[in-house]
């Protein structure tokens, strides 16, 4: 019990202690199918209204472990698809700490010859941080300041390029280094900028089998560079199956099913954490539901590779 309590306290300190060393942006194993969560320039890239829900339960069996949910919806705003809009809602709970963030995104997309497109995206929103530190008994001065309930605005920007087979993006979803400590002016507890760069390509192995490797690089100021390597296979344009490695964290397996042209369901499991936390948890589970709305005679591209 003491071990669990200490780990829970460590999780909270990750957010409200010296957050300059923390990975504050919520990351999902199936991020490649919900690009708006890390890049506002992704808005409207499906050429129709697309809604995605993701839920993640991390380190199952560990008291106070992270629990995260996100909902996004995005769509072209005009007939040409040059102007695009989106909305993103993220909720993350770690121990006694809750963070809820809402963003509105806008992306301007330029079409080149063939299927090539380049988008510039901006987003703005508000984050609420709520930490009931009074529920924790301890001598650390971080808990002496009492409960925290603050709101902080933030902004983000990104670029996204794609063709029918290739995609690449760079983004900074969290630009403002807002201070989180409302009681101690000397504290360095603040949000840190997150930098993302990613790319992937779809190869034809056979008529019924495609291979999509992709790489995501993450950097937070004052923290080590992290990366995700993913290898996904698409079978008969219906089932995605793949493996991932997340540096300093886990190995992951995922499967997604294209139930119809509009509806997609996915599941991912982090089956082997690479840290000492593997001794006290039963892995992480993640579910994804995505639906693309079609109105009138507008066609829908299925399957979507990214």
C-alpha cells in the first residue's frame, strides 16, 4: 500500500511539481488515426465531417494511474476544402488531479497537382487544472499550498502535408508556458511547449495487404527526446493490425476494424512497459470509435490510411 501511495504522489508531482520535466500532452497509442489531437492542421483532412472518440486506461491495477479521454470533430468549412474547422476536447485524470482542455482549430489547405495537399493550422482554447491536494497526507511543501483550481488559455500551430500514400506533420499544440502555481510566485510549475514531428507511408505488399510504417518524435523543453515507432498492416482494406514501440515506456499492439465505409472501431494494448512500473500494473487499454458523416451524394474515401 505504501508503494502504491508513493507512486500516486509521484504521478501528481509530475503534473504540479517540476513540470518542466514532464510529458504533459496526453498521448494515445492510436494517435495516427486522430491527428487533430496533436496537430490543428489535420482539421478537414478527411474531406467530410469526422468524429473520433478515444478512451485510455493506463497502468491498470495501479491506484491513481492516468485515465484519459478525447473527442474530436473536424470538417471542411467551404466547398473547395481550403478552409477547415475542428473542435477538440481532452480530459486527463492522474491521482487527485484532473485536467480538461477544449480547443477550436482552423486549417487552411492548399491543393497541389495530383493528391498532394499542404495545410497550415492554428488552434486556441482553455484548460482547467483541478488538483485536490488536501486529500493527500505528506510533508512535501507542494501539498501545503492546498487545492488548486485554475484556468489557463493556450494556443497551438502546425503544418500537415499529405498525398494518397504519404503524410508528414510538425506541430506545437501548446505554445504558451502558463504558470500553474497560484500561491507560490517563486515556483517554476508551468506548462511546457511540446514539439511533434511525424511521418509515414503506405506500401503495397500484395493486392490484399498494405504496410504502413510511421514515426513520431516528441520533444518537451528540459526533457529527453521521445519517439514512437509503428508498423501497421492493412488486410483486405478492412482490418488494421500493428505493433508499436514507445521509448522509455512500452510495447503496444493494436487492431482496428473498418466496420463500414463510415464506421471504424479500434483497440490497443500496451503489453509490456519498459520501466519498473511493469511490476505493479496490468498494462494499458485503449478504445477508439470513429464515424464519418456523409450528406447528399458526396463520396467517402474508404479505407482512410491516416
